[in-house]
């Protein structure tokens, strides 16, 4: 009986604390959508129009987008960490991309639920579900930087990570796999079970919880993608000053995927005593494990 009470005494607070962490992340994700979309909608509103109307539209649409960001990350545990096969790996990305599309449209003063985008490996696809606009395929240049940085990971025997084709296709994110713990020359000899750099991830396939590592690193690619939405704030400014040929190049062939995310990530600290003190590490860990994450 005593054992029973002790296990309840441990279990119940951990559920309550976990629930608090989920609520915190829900507020962050919805808040991120609201701010990004609200500010963008006011910046991109037509001249001489009432900014309050656009702010309100940005806020409600941004909250829906932010909620879908949350849903995409939250579903990573079921569809990746605990998945029986790789067929469900893409579901979190679909939900998350739908959220980003809604936020982007709202921030750019475009119609609600008309334009969508989806990033698959090095390509961004833009398409409309209303009207007859053609699909647009654009290259994501930061992909090159991501490949160069992740492909340097190797195990203690100096065997470099290799491409995991099945998981790359399943996640829509180029994925490398390695044996045992992984090192790079840049991370000062610290062994890791996985890593991510913008658009590319790697993981060690020999560890028991490798699917959790994949889910964790995949969430970092979501975080990287979310901060791309800040492009909507600078859109008007760039279009005013960029020469026509450059504007055309970026409208048709290249998407400027600026790594804004590295700024807030570094501000959260990269060498904290507790790795999860960094908010983005905490978020990736919480959603990939579905367990309470000790942060301090
Ligand atoms: Zn991480």
C-alpha cells in the first residue's frame, strides 16, 4: 500500500509539472505566431489603411498558425519517437508547415488559407489551393552550409556519418547516421547522440533511444524554419531597394533562408551547465520525450 502511495506521490506531481511545461510551450508557440504575423501584417498593410484592422487580422490568424506549430512539434513523440515505421515521420512537418504558411500569408497581407509552402530537403515548394497559380520550386542555399557542417561528424574510430536515405525521404530533411557517439572537431571533443544544423540532422543509430534523437533534431529544423518567417518583416524594404534582376532571381529560383535562428539560440546559451536551460533545447527535448525536462 505504501509503495502504491509513494508511486502516486511521484507520478502525480510529474504529470502536473509536465502539463505546466506543455502550457508554457503552447503559450510560446501561439505567442510567436501572434507577434510574427501581427507585426508583419502592420508593416505590409496597404498605404493609408487602418493599421488596427490589420493587427487584429494578424493576431487571430497568427494564433492559428502558432497553434499548428505547437501541434507539429507535440505530435513528434507519437509520429517519430514512438512510431512503428517511418511512414508517419512526415506528419509533424506537414502540421508545422501548415502553421508557417498561415503565419506567412497573414504577415504578407495575403488571403487566408490560399497560399502554402513546404520545404523538402534543399527545396521550398510554394503552391496555392485556390486559383490557377503554378507551383514554384526554389532552392534553399543554407542547405549547403548545413550539409558541410553535419557531414563532419564521425565516431571515435574516425568513421564519418553516412546518409540515411530512408529517414531523409521520410522526414523531408537530409539525415545522416553514424555508429556510436559522434564528435566533430568543432565541438571540443564532446560526444553527442545527434546534432542538427539548420536543414540537416545526424544521429547515432546504435543508441537505444535513437528515434527520440531523430525527433529532437527534427524539431530543431522546425525552430530554424520558424525564424525564416521574419523575412516577411523585411519584404517591403528589400523589394524597394533590390534591383529587378535580383528580385526576380529570389522570386523564382532562390529563397533567402537567412539563419536568424542562430541569434536567439546563442542568446539562450550554448555551454550552459544544464543543456536544457537553453529554451530551444528544452522545447526539442520536451516534445521528443513527452516527459518532464529538468532545466535547472
Ligand atoms: Zn538539441
